[in-house]
């Protein structure tokens, strides 16, 4: 037996034989597809899709297996009729004489580290289980029902659980689903390796994993990334989540050099999210935004420049951090769309010989929407993305386009500072300014933009430097923390 084994019913996934019948009665596993999903600097990653049935439910299973000994499991269980009974969704075996189980509480802000024992029962949560030989990251099954506009509603009464049983040579970890009502599904996530996944002795790494949680505002489902829906999104309700193109945690993981857990989980999630790219080149925001609809007549399924730019920048991170260069083709498709969009949807400043643009934030392909504002953080992030794409591909057209966006900031630099040294959030279609800037997001964007501008031109943009100084004065005066102390690019 390998140090780590995922137990299902007579199906071969990668090089790991899944034997036995210990998955709650699921039988007749059928592999529906298996192929290399992408390649990293460590080697190829294989993606395999399978399905199976129990007496009253069907399960979908997706695995990502790499050559470094890591396997990501994404699963979904759905009733086949009006309901299904509670059952074991999956089991994982870790060999080892002793170990710990970790979890983080957002309510207390504290980590819990408990020695592994026999017959442990743990409720809803994200758990990190390590023996002296292996490690696993598990998100217990969480149950949802679909709503309109791609939204989902979380059903907390149907949370799954994790149980741990000591064996003669290790520990069996079992994920179980509750009895589910019809028109619902329960999704789980696991990462397993026959080696260690996270450096728990590094305070910076531990700090990151306090935020890398999929049981609170961020959720990972079988079909992608979701985030707590703002109250103004529609449809709305308690425990509603909307599909988020930015895939916040996956995007952050793509920057975690040398972290096996971030590499395996983040890349698998980005691979799924990339499938949502439409024929234009962007990932639509499916949920309805009340304020965008009221102010600009923009319907669900719109283009959000920030969400998309953040996600496609994560594809550049994946290339630079983990060697997944093949994703740059789809990233270029987005960049080409972004530049075409910007050419048609911008505010112009300066003369024709020295023109600068501020690009609108939102758009819908149905053509109903009105001209939207340009927020400084969206705009700066777009320029950062385009500079970075030139660095990644060697194609200078993207940096040249970014220069025009920077020129738009320079020609409007006097409009952005407020009397208290905060920056205005956005430039409105009527030429006035909108308040409401984030505490430090725009500052971080400007810091990165300045760094890339210097790389390209050899000296700073004084306008960007002035905005950075202004925003930093406000940050310091208001006791804001968490902002970047240096550029991240």
C-alpha cells in the first residue's frame, strides 16, 4: 500500500490503484475522461473525470495528479430522486504512527492543533491532517441548491463531516455527506500527498493559510469558485453565493513559490476557472448587480474589468511561479479582447499626439448598458496586467497599450486627490469624481504599476509617484494596515 491512498471501487486514477468498497455504497465507477491537463516545471498534471452511483445518489469525481506525489480530489454528490440518505463520500488512508489535525477559526482568529486520536468526529470545516509521513487538506462536504443568474444558496442544515479512525498502520479519514433533499448537491475538496504539503514552521505561510479558507466567504464547488453575494446582488437571500471570476484564493496561491499545497490546489482551480472563458475572451459575471443595473442598465452576465484582469494575471503568475506557460494563449485572448474593449470604451485626454485613456469598468454584450465610470484600481490593474504580459511573452504591443493607460492617469493626476489625502474612487461619465476608494487596494495597484513603469522606461512616472505619496499619507493618518510595503511584481 502506498503511504496515501484514496479508496473507491475498482478504478485506476493515475498511478494510484483505488481498491475496496468503502465509499458509502457507491459502485460501478466509470471513467469518463483522462488526459494531461497542463504541464508544470515539475512535470505534467493529469486530470481524470469519473462518475459512480449508490442506491439513491450519483457522485462526480475529478482528480488532478502530478508527478510530485500530490493529488487533488473534487467531488459532488446529488440525490437521484426526491432525497438521498447520508453516506460516506470518500475515504483517504494516511500511514504514520502519530500526527496532528489543524483547523482555523475565523470567529476566534486562532488555530487549533490537536493530536490525532482514534475515532475523532469533526463537523463542518477545513482541516489539515499530518502524520509523520503524509499530509492531507480536506474541506468537508457543503450543500447547496442552485438559484438564478448562476447564484447558489448554501444549506447549512446539511453540512457534511470528517471522521478519523486509527488503523494498525495509520489513519483513515472519511468524508461523509448528510441526508440530502432533492434539487441539492454536496461538494467536497481534498488534497493528499505522501509527503508534507505546508511549512507550518514558517509564520508567513501560516498567515496565508488563515486566509485560504473555503468554508466562510470563499467557497470552492465542483464547477468553480464562489464568494458571498453582496446584499445588492440578485437574486438575494441569506447564505447566497455568486460565481466569482477573480477566484481570489486560487489567484493568490499562484504566487506561492515553493508551496506544494498552493501549487496543487491553486493550479487545479485555475484550470477549472479557465473553462468559463467565453468566445470574447473574458469570464462573465453571472449574478445580477443591483447598482450596475440601476445606474447603467447592465444586466447579469456582464464584463467586470477588475475580476477578469485579476484572474488572467494569475495565469501569468502560474507561468512564472510554476512553469505553466501553455495558459498564456488564453491569457493573450483576454488581453486582445481587453484592448479592443478599451479602444471602444474609454475617456480621452490630451492631444492626438499625446493621448491618454481612462477605460470604463463594465460592459455587457447585449448592448443595453450605458457608459460606465473608470475606477482607478481597475484601470491601474489593467496596465499592470498588460506590462506583465509583455514581460511574459516578449510581445511589445501590450506594454505600448499600457503606456496609453498610464498616460491617462498622468493627464488626470490632479483630479484624483481629495482634501484629506484619500483618492477618489472613480471618474464618472459626466466628468465628476466618485468617492469610496478602498483602504489600500488602489495603493497596492499603483505601487506595482510604478515598478513596471520603471522597468520599461528607466525612471518613475512623477504623476504615479505623487498619487502613491498622497494615498500613503492618508493610510498613515488613518491607521490602515495590511498594505504592501513594496511592489509584488
